[in-house]
């Protein structure tokens, strides 16, 4: 581990090493609050510092390996279990970034398919409708009209009586005028007002359509908090991903204190399930949600696959590599192509086919950097204009470039 640390990080490392020592010597009852705090801390982090490996991770591994090895499946991944601790220990014992070597027979046994509890997603729209109905019922229970202050109620009743009296007088005057053959004005000098013709409402100008651009696609850094196999589809993973949404955003739920979306990806059999756990990815956030075998998918994970020769049928055999944002990226951070900055649309209109038109320009370079090749998308140029050219790298707001492991000149989708 060649990382350098700030003074604040050094202090945090020291605190976690102290915690690991306490865990080694504490009784089971004393361990519980420490384990709960650690599990919550790791819910949004790959390492205890976030993304940087440190000796605090290895110290916790040494202290917890023997403890976790005795846990039941319920203690590991049950409703009240500590799945983030299990995931962290498995990462430490199998990753080459830590200064630790564990023999295969001594490693903690982790079964990625043995997940006993998955928190059900909350339908934000249904929850909003439920609260609205509760408020309406509460208002009805309070008495509706009777809930008005007496003074306001009296004014309202008086107004109704006055309007009714006025209509009776108008009707009487109309009868008198008809009997007089129209030669007299109605009593009281009232004259029926002529109806004014209503001016036609001005037509609203149609909303201007934003020029076609990759900036219309809402790309962000996503943090996969957990991923499981789809219960009804062999080719799909179901991931719970934090991507910077505000609480109450439609099609989101809450997982371990974070606002998340549920995302289905056709990666089962192409990417190992363990590679999906606790990692950062790039997600497309403004595609229209779709149901995939009963599970509503509310975003898409970007991945690269080899570019096929013309005429070759795509049998989806892979290989496939996830697009990885630069180290230090945070969930929800905006991602865009150099030279194509702009505000994305709220939800892409399927009729405009923005994604279908723009996506063919997504590619990787010889250096495994993800980019957008403008020359591939002819629709970017208006009639009579010179075709757009050039390749813009996919970068985060903080300036780092998104990459893949080894696929050069690949398709990204």
C-alpha cells in the first residue's frame, strides 16, 4: 500500500486500529455496538477510508476473521446481519492492494449467492399518494365546512344569500320588461348586461427542443452498495446503487441511510457477482424506467464489449468490462464528455431516440480510456454544416478520466 495520507486520515486509521484491538478482546455483548457501527460505516465505502487501502483494513481483517467465521448465515446476511463487514473482509483477503497474504485454506468462506435478506424497495410515487389520501381523510374528519372559523363561515353564507336575492330581482325585472313590450327599462334601472366576447387565449409557443448532444444524457458516478442475482432471470443482476439523488426523488428508495435506485443489468455470466459488490461505476440516470421480469430498473450501468466486424451477429458472449470512474470519485458526481458539457434532460423522450442516436459514438481508446467519437453520429450536424469530428474523453467533474481494464476500441453501452 503506497498511498499517502493526510493528518486527518492518519488519525482515522489510528482510531480504527484501536477499534480492531477492542474487538479482539471484547465479549460478544461488547462487540455488538462496535460491529453495528462498522457495518453502517462500510455501507458506503469500499475501505474504511472510502477508497484508499490502509493498515486499518488489514488490522480489522486480522481481528474479525475468526469472529466472522463462526457467524451463522443469518448473522452474515440476514435482516439484522452485517453484510458490509463480510464484503469488506472478502475484499481484503482477495485483493492485491493490501500488504497481507492469506492462504486459501485460511480464508474466510464467503458465498455470494447466500443472501438471506434484501430490503424491499419503496415505491416513492405510491408513498406520496398514500400521504395525500391520509391528509384528505384527516381534513374530512375535521368536519370540512365546519372547520371554518365562525366569522368566515358567516361571511360565506351571507354571500350566498345576497347572490340568490339578486337573481330573483333580475328575474322579476325581466318579466316586467317582457310585459311592457320592451318599451320600459327593468325596475331599479337594471339593464341586462351584454355578454362580452372572450378574447381567444394566446397559444403557447412550443418548447424549444435542445440540440442533439451527448450532454443530454445524465451520466453520473454510481456506488453499488449490493448486487444479487435476479430471482426470475438467469442473465440479470439486480443492483442497489447510490447515485446522488435527493430524498423523495421518484423511483428511489432508501438503503442503509442512503437514497438509492434499483438497477437491472444483463451481466450475469459476463461479470462475476463479487466484482459488482461495493464498487464505483458510471450510470445512465435519465432513461425511462422499465420493468425487467417483475423488477423495475431505474438506470443503466455502462460497460464495454468488443466491437464486432460488419455482418457478425452479436451473441452476447462477452467479454464485458464495467466502466470505472477515477479513484476518489463520489456517488452522484456528474460525468460528461470533454467538449460536450451541458445540462442533461430530466427523462429522455423515447420518441426522440436520443440514447439510440448518441450511444454508437461511445467507445474506448487504445489506452482503454472511455470517450465519445463525434464523427460516428452524423445527426450532430445540421444540414449544410460541416460534420462534427473529434473524440472527447469521459471525465468526472473533478477531472479524472473513466476507463476500462483491457478492451481497446470497444463499444460502450
